[in-house]
């Protein structure tokens, strides 16, 4: 009886379904239904909705043409002139006559798109319904831009109009819908809550979300909350992007400029790019916030997209030419406004910069800044964008030099190519010399092995212009060149390089990066020659002092220092620097240093007798070199580390097989293969590999047995082949070199081999001294080997009590280290000497496994579970499980008690 209802809702609330249900129920009651829905095109056509309503009335009446005065909305003129008051009266009269004949329900959906004249018409009808048998239902989407919001608001002020706002689904209703979609599966509360939050309770969006999740077989479990959130954001973004297409052109233009500028930013920049006044842009951004493209920021001066996915969709769907042009305009305006250089450069990456000197200059400067800031990937990205278009040769050489210096840290093979081209293009002798040195560093690092860093290949400084290097004025460049050439074997050095002045490692060196690099080179050279370790260690400490830039020279310096520390037996310090290298590589997203760090950590773990950790590190390195072509050159080094660990675990044939398929093995890898051939019984093959290893190392002036104990194992091979004299000569030579170097672990290993090729009292003395020396070190596996060897020798000599004691200690250490083959051998020898197997402790520090011990030490030092997991490449849940076992075995309540419980162990680790 003359009532009107204005239904308000946001999109996705199934308002159209509600109106359809109302229409169906009213139809069953016998009333006449006139129902229609407005479309965006109706907004620009005068009288469009009124005419459609008139046509609908004819259809309901079953008439093909109107009869003047007998049907609702008859008498409306066909013209498109002003809709004056007399026309309203004529419309009202015709509507009244039709309504009196048939109780009438008029339903109009999406009135936000109704043209202005039709809105005025419906406003007039609403005010004059009185007691007519008419129900007028109008539906309005509040997140769409209306033709005239004032006219719609005026309707709500009418006495006979009621407003109805559709609310989102309650949490109970959301659960009903989710459980219906996952019938019989039982839905976790967290999953249901995530669905409610991702869709804000909008039925349509909830249905789409559940359809997507069930199609992808996502279970309704708490573990899938993050996936629900991402899917919800994507659906929300798609709905908002679709809604934006229906907005006025000026709103779409603002949204596109904002999408180019970024996920959030300053509205003044948008206004500047579109030549708008401040008040105007604030109104437009407020409207975009109302329709769900932006979210409220608390200040009109700032904008922010409702989610990151929406910004990407808008940016992606723009015409490519228009997008590139907008990025160029944004770059220039931001540059004029004094924006940071990286912000300007990011826009130029997506613009057309061909033959634009200003744009190329900005990108080059940004690349240089990124490299200095330790971000090589970003530097390479900027440099590549400049190189994509033609630029003059001298400029191209500069950019190639930047690109090569960045690529050294994650793609050394590509860096070599680009630096080689830069060398050819540079006309300035000093710039050319700098590119030559940088290329040399790339070639040093390309193999990723300690040998290539300590003894660079002779081709590293190929094609050196003697005159150019003789006239170098750059001290740091000269020092960089010296740090490379001082480690090249004398017979492979070019005459011009020999003529260069070489500063002695005086106490004043070590201030600049170039000086520290030279100190590391001299330390490595002395270590290769097995000079007493005190001097190299002092040089390493000075080389590691101070800040190191993120460049290839620093990578070589760090690799050399870690190697010297490892050879010298300072394993804890070497491990910390390898951890530092890995952390820095992860921060820079640099694959190459990651591979090297994992390989060095694997070698250190083997020397410390932690084979499970060593295998994890080596396999990580191998996975990286297999999955990423950029670090393929390090594949042989990674395979060598895996073979080293697998062989130490007793898998000799597997280790030999891994190394057998590789070409151009490093000398030390040949030595490793020879060792495991010896263990597997292939004496001739082992001897061939070991002697070739020795020949190559001596050609490189590497005599230190800390790199490869090839003499010891060759001595064992000769002993088994019956040549005792040669066996003893090699073993004694290695002991002499080891004593000169001074690392107790290396001396102990050499003495063990000497004891094994000797007999009687000489053998017992050598083995006893080996055990004594190794007990002073962190080399647990080497100590276990010497204890077992000493125990077996004592058993053969009849000293059964001492034999049992040594064998039992060796067995426990072997078990801790993960060397099951040695544990079994020690157990067998222990039983043969009359001993009994003691039960493994179940509580206290001895009960901790190597993994539990390692994790407990990191936790005691203050690391979080996540940081421990990242460092050891395991999951946080695994860390949590290990710590739970640690607390139980140590009988402590939790993490805070770890430092006291670990006590001396923690101090020793530090």
C-alpha cells in the first residue's frame, strides 16, 4: 500500500538473488511484477530506465502496443528534451491508472547506474505513492559510483521509504557454508575463521573462494590458513579490478597512474602527473577508496591499494605502450621532485629508454650505488636494462664493467665474458687495467675451490698489457693485481709481472681493502709452502680486520682466510667466517658464495668429526650447482665434497663412482679418490691417483699436507704392495712437512700413517704421539682413527688393557662423528681384545647426539629457533624437537638453563 524499500549492499552480497526470491513470492500471491536491472550504459541514456519499465509493463499485460492512459507509464514522450513537471504529472497519472487495475510490485536493481532523469522520476513516484497498491523496491550497490548520490540520498528521506542494509554472513553462517562445501571432512576452526576473514562474509566471494580451494584439493585444515588468505586476496583483487572497469574514466586514470607509482604513495605525485589540483585528486582518491580500489590511510595526502594483487592486476592490464610511457613520466617527475635514485631507476626499468641519455645515466648511477650497497642482483638488473639498447662503445664498456663486477658474486662465468668484452672496449689504460684485474678475480673464483683461490691458474692474467700495468697510478688497483700475481707459481708468471715491486708484509699493511687482500694472498702462499703457521695466522687476522666491501676481491680474501684457518686447525674461527659468508650470500641472494660457503662448511665439519652435518652442507652445495646453471662451474667442487663425506662414512665405492664421472678434477679431488680406492682394495688405481695428485700439487708449489695427505695414503698403498722403503720415505716426508706447518691435527694424522707403515716400538711411539697431539684439537674423527689404530697395535703387542681403553674411546668418538664403519671396526677389535660393549649413556652431556649438541650450543648463544633452522637448513619444528630432547637429557626446564647446563662445552665451542 504505497510503500518503498531501498536495499543497500556492497557487491557480492547476493542482493540480486534476494530480489529474485521476493519477486517469486509476490508472484505466487497474485500481484503483477515489473522487474528490471540497470546497467552501466544506462547512466548515459536519458529516460533509459523509465522506457525499459514501460516496455516491461506492456509485456506483463500481454499487449504489443500501449493504450494511452490504460497502462502504467503510458504517455511518456519519445523525445529526449527536459523532463518538466507536467511530464511528471502525466507519468504519475498513467502509473496510478495501471496500479489500480493490478496490485503492482516494481523492482529495480542497480539503481546506482540509473540515468539522472529516471532517478528524478522514481523520486517523484515515491513521494506520491500514497495508498496505492504498489510496492517499489530499489537496490543500490554502495561500492559502485552512482550517477547522482544526492538523488538517491533524497529517496531515503521520504516518509514511505524504508532502508534495508544487507549485512555480511555471521561466523555461524560462514561455518555452515564451508562445511557444506567440505561435506563430511570436519573443518578446523582456524580454517573457517580464515575463510571468513578472507571474504569479509560476502556470500559470493565465499562461494568463489571455496570453489577454488576444493578444485585444488586444499584440505580444510589449520595448516592451510596462509593459502586461504592468498586466495582470498586474489579474489578480492579480481573483483575490485572488475569494478574499476565500470568507474568513470577519470577514476580509472588515477588508479592506473597509482599502479605505476607503486602500492602506496603520495597523491601529490599523481596530481602532478595528471595536472590536477590537490582538492580534486583528494576527491578522486576518496571515491576510489569507497569503491574498494584504495584503502583508508588516515590522511587524504596518501593513497594505498586495498591489496598488492590488485595493484599488479591494474598494472598488468594496461596497454603496454601506455604503461611504458607512464613509467617514463613517473621517473622524470620523481627525479624532479628529488626522489631517491633507486625509486627513479625502478620506473626506468619498465620504460622505453632507447637512445635516452638521461635515462641511461640514471640507470648506470643506480647500478653503481647498488653494487656499493652490497646488492649485486639489483646492480645487474639496472646494467642489463641499459645494455638492452644501443649505446656508445665507451659507455657500453663502463656498464659491462659494472655488470661483470656484480655477476662475479652469483654468475662468475657470465662475469668473465662481460669483463672480457669490457677489456676490449675500454680505451682508457687505467680503466682497462681495472677490468683486467676484475676479470682475473672472476676466473679465480669460477672453480670455487681453495686451490684456485690460493694458486690461481696461469691463464688468470692472460693478455696483460705490460706497459699499462707498469704505469698504474691507482695504489688499490696495484695491490689487487699483486694479491693475484704473488700466488701464481714462479714458472707460470709473465716477465712483466715479475718486474712489479712486491711490498713485504710490513706491520703497516692492512688498512685499506687492497692491503688486506695482499695480506691474505701472502698468508695463503706461505700456507701452501708449509711455512710455520704462526706468520700466516697473524696475516689472516690482519686481513680480516675492518670492513670488507661486497665484491669479488673480498670473496677471494674470505675464501683464502677460511682456508688458512682450516689448515691451521682453527676450525671454530673458520666455521664462524664460513657462517658469515653464507649469511651475507643469503642477504644478497648470491648463489655463488652460497655454494662456496656450503662446501667450506662441509670440509670443516669433516675435520671436526661431524659427518651428518658435513653431508647436509655438501648436498646443499650439490643441489644448488645442479639446479642453477649460473654456478655450474662449481659442480665438481660440490661433488668432491659429497664424495669426501660419503667416503668418510664408509661408502667407498659410491665416493669413487661420484668422482669417476667428472672431468678435469682438481688435484685434491684426485687425492680423495685415491684414498677411497685404497680403502676399497684398488691399490694400483689408488697409487696412480695419489701420485698424480702429488705431482700436480708440487707443480703448483703446494706441499702442505693440510690440503691433501696424499703422501700418507700413497705410503699405505706402497706398504701393501710390498715396497716398505718407499712407504716409509713418503710417510716421514709428510711428518716433516706437517711438523714444519705446526697444526697438531695434521701432525697427528701424518704420525698415524707413519705408525701404520712402521712396526714394533717405532709404530707404537708414532701412534701414541698421534693420539696425544689429536687430543689437543677439535679433530674428533682423526682422534677416533688414531685411537682405533693405536688400540689395534697394542692388542697385537699384547697390551690388552691399554688396547681396550683406546678402542672403547675410539668407538665412542666414531659413533659421535657418524662414522659407522669405524664404530663397527672398533667394536670388533674391542671384542677381540676381551672387552665388553658398554651401554650408551641416556642422560647428561654424553647422551647428546651431534645434532642435539650443535643445536643446543646455538640456542645457548641466544639464537632463535628460526635462525638456527636457517643456519642449519632444517625446519623450525626439527629444531624444536631436538631442543625438547636436549632439555629431557640434561634435566633442565628450558632454554634459559642451557648456558649453565652446557658449561665447559659452551666455553670450549666459543
